[in-house]
C-alpha cells in the first residue's frame, strides 16, 4: 500500500499554475509524482488515506469506477 506524501503534494501544489480545486490537484499529483495512470490504483491509494477519503466522500465517489467517471468528465 502506498502512502500519500503530503509534504511533496504541498510542494507540487505551490508550483502548479492552475486554479483547480485541491482534489484535482491531488489527482494530477498522483499521476505525476507516483506515475499512476490506473483509476483503480489511484482509488486504492486515496481510499486508504483519511484526508483523501474525505475528498472522495465530498464528491460521492465510492469506487474505482466512480473515480474513472469523474476523471472522464474532467478530461471530457
């Protein structure tokens, strides 16, 4: 199981030139820092982190398919 490095996330967020919300920045961070591309891998990591789980709950994302749908709408 992978633990999110929140210090690296904060550093990444400082250098991100976007007005996106924290969850979108977190998803981009996961793709960039951890080289994750699979929604299942990203979801498994997020669900095991208390703060990331709250972000998922806020968006009613309850499974990897829900995250995949969110990513599709985001990029769509």
